[in-house]
């Protein structure tokens, strides 16, 4: 009989997403308060993007 829960993760992208999600879950469970956006970005390795350039004069 086939076990539907016997799944091997061979997809590197999927495995990366699972690791990031796990990191967030652990950090949230260890925090006494909500995680700030800056804390979430740091955990996910997100770097702030440059602000958009102002429009060129006409």
C-alpha cells in the first residue's frame, strides 16, 4: 500500500521555501510580541530596495 506521507523532497526551491517558513515559525514562536517587518526581512535575507527615482523633469 502506498503511504501518501512518504514524500522525498528533491526540489531545491521547495526545500528552500520550507526552510524559510520553518525559520519564521520558530522565530515567531520564540518571540513575546509580533515580529516587525524588519525582523522578518532579516530572517528571510531580504535587503531593502532603493527608493524609486523621482520622475525626470518634462
